[in-house]
């Protein structure tokens, strides 16, 4: 009788030990699974962050140097009445009208003196030779122009097919596919280097041929 009870107890102990080992193994596998799952989540988050910061925008950083940009320091900010003779074509600053040009896309040339006042407020002014940039090229150029603090207008007699201007700076390019146009806009639109950044680009006057 005693031997049977001892054997019975031994068998029970072995079953308990086997059950304990099984539970430990299951818990260990669960911890490994949780760790692997957590690691995968971290990797996915890191990948998303990398793509978000490195792959999306092609615009140059604000402090990047854009090849071909000319600078014109020391420009006057005096308000005057009547026409002004400017040293640059189109002008990039200097004496100008007391009333700024409303930022928009125009199908006709706009007054220099009003456009320069808009540059003083931090706008960029993209001009194109209407005898060269037409049709699909003009459509492509229009798509690059932001809805605020930007002016697009034809300008007969330009020194290049397309000229982008902001206060004190200018870039000449030959095609609307040139990535420097977008880089110029990103860098100089609402730039702190303008004399009056943040001043309005609406509430002034409309030029002829305003489209939007």
C-alpha cells in the first residue's frame, strides 16, 4: 500500500513539473513574440519618419545657395508718385508706388512701381517673356506659383525667358522645368530679408488681366 501511494505521489509530482515547464515555455514564447512585435512596430515608425523627412519635398532649405541668383543690396524703400527708372529688368527693389500690387496671376504686364511695393512686403514676382513662354510651358509655370505672396505676369523684353525676383535678388532661367524656380520661391517668398515681411499682399490694387 505504502509503495503504491509513494508511486502515485511521484507520478503527480512529475505531472506538476511537466505542467510547470510547459507554462514556462509558453510564457517565454509569449515574451519573445511581444518583443519581436514591438521591435517591428519601432522599425515601421522609424521608416515612416525617415521617409517623411527625406523623401517628400524637393524644395531647397531656406539657407541653401541657389546657383545663378544675383543679389542687389542697398535698395531704396522710398514711396514716390509716378514712373521710376529701374536698374534691373524686372526691378528687384528701389523707389516705388505707395500702393502695392495685389498678389495674383496676371495675363498682362503689371506696373513695376506697384509690383516693387509687393516685393517690399515679401512677395516673389515671376515674370516671363510672352513671345517665348506660351501654351503648355505657360501652364506649367502657372502651376508653380503659390496663391499668396506671389505674382506671375508677362514682361516683354526680358533678358531671359523667365525671371524670378524678390527684394534684392533675382534669378534668370530658360524653362519652367528648371527646379531652381521652386527653390527660389521657397527661399525668398515671405523672406525676412524683405524690408516689410508679413505686410499684406492683398488690399492694394489689381493690375490689368488679373486671373486669380
